[in-house]
C-alpha cells in the first residue's frame, strides 16, 4: 500500500516525465551540492500580448505541492503589449524547486502570448466586427484548446480597450467561460446540410428543433451560396425581417462563390471598394480580394444580392482562413462582415512561440550568459504596473 498522496505523487511524476532530462539532472546536482536562491527572467523573441495566467496558475499549483514559495514579479499585466526580448516576468526562489519546472512553464506561456497577439491584431483590423473563436477543432487536445481560448479572450480584451468589438464568444461549452458565457455558439455544420438534403430543409430542421432562436445557415455545401441564402429568406421572411437570419460563407479555395468569376469579382470591388484593388501588394492579398473562396468580392456580392432581394437585415458570417492578414485586407475593402468565425489566431509559425527563460541572479548577484545582459534587472527595478 502506498504511503504517499496519489494526487501529489501524480503531479511529481508528471513533471519529471515531461521535463527535459538536463533540468531533472540539474535539480539533483543542486540538491546534492547546495541550493541557491535564483531569479529567472522569462521573455520572447517577438512582440506579443502578455497572457501569463495559465502558466502562473500551474506554477502556483506546483509550489503548493512542494510546500514552498516563490516571488513572482510580473513586469507586464495581462493584456499588455510586450516588445521582443523584453523580460515579461521574473521568478525568484529555490533553484532546486524551480530548475525542473522550466520546460512546462514555457509550454504554457509562449503559444498563448502569440495567439493573444494575433487575436488582438485581428480584432483591431476589423473593430466593428464581432469575432467567434472556432479554434477547438484545430487544437492538439484539451490543454491546447484551453490555452487558445484563453489567449483569444486576452487579445480580444486588449483590443476592446481600444474600441474594438472583439471576440463575443466561442464555439464550445468547455472554454466558453473565457468569454463570459456558459455556452458556446453555433448552429449547423456541413454534415447537417448533407443529412437534410437541402440547405432550406436544414434550416427548417434547426428552427423546428430550436424554435425562437436566431439561426446561422451554412450556404456553400451545394455551391449555391446566393441562391440558397435567398431561398432560406423566402422560407423564413419574418426571421429575415427581424434580423434573426445569418448566412455563413465558408466557400473553399478551390472555386468561386456562386455567380462569381475573376472578371465579375473585379467588377464587384470596382463598384464597392475600388481603392482596395489599386492598393494590393501581394498575390495573397489579391486572392483575399478577388480570388476563389471567401474573398472580399464574395462577401460584397452576397450582400448586394440579399439587399436586392429585399433582405437587408440578414447578416453575413465569414469564415475560412481569417487570420491577421486576411482581416486587414477585408478592412481595406470595407467588406460588409457582421461576424468572423475563426481559429486562425492559432500561431502558424510555431517557432515564433518559443518562450525562453534564463537565470539572471544567483543569491541576489546579477549573472547571466554572455549576450543575454538585456535580461538583467535595470537598477533593481520591479513591477511596472
């Protein structure tokens, strides 16, 4: 029979298994030759939004498990912009207890801060548009799902302080609390359209199952985005008139939205945002403007068609690759988007997410490896907020 606490033993075993072996060996060496009080500086090599809560919560759990304390000097508040190479926080305490935690601490910080920065930039690029976090399907398990939802909420909150609408919710219940909600948002996936056999029938099934709820209808399944949107409006004219109908454009990049081709796409933007075409700077931006998939031209074309059919109060939800760059292009084209559904705040250059920690003091004496002197405390400065 075990004489230890299973929960405590489990955390210790998890840390040991997930930590780089040279940190585990360092812990053993320091324990043998004598502990020292050290200070770690933690930083990132690119600008980010400070999103430290998950890391700090886990660190607090580890310290309580070890019945010891550390001093946490958070230089930037949650949601603050942090420049490349700037120490985000300092951790001071026992080297024995801190040395084997570095691997997991950095895992919980780097990607979160980059994702928060992406969500912040996306929200600011389209300040009048609501965002819905749809990251869960792209995450590598529950821990990443929690990290990305938290990151989106932090970046969004930072953007809201600058006047943006930001992220108003997410797509699942498990992480909805980060957005101040008990439930995730969403109505139907493509599979329901296929099951129903038609876009209109899928809308009918949803309304019959969830009466009196607003509904967002996917309209790209049969390649008839405009026709099917208008058909749904004709089936539910009262909902359309009350603004309770929205249409989600998720056209894949292999084809144009119904009714568009290169020439017509250019024509749409010539009518609506001619300056955007003249300002494009890359092939990628041009594709976002007038290419296949959910382009600015596609969104404008859909809006024009719905308005012409007499349904101006219907809303447009845009999805499919709405990262920072695409949001900026949509803003330049003044695309009439009501909601963006996206998981593209998840970092796509993973090497940019690497957080780094270095010891900068041993028993209060400044010392760091050559080239990292910028991490040393300046004049003993502490917290900036």
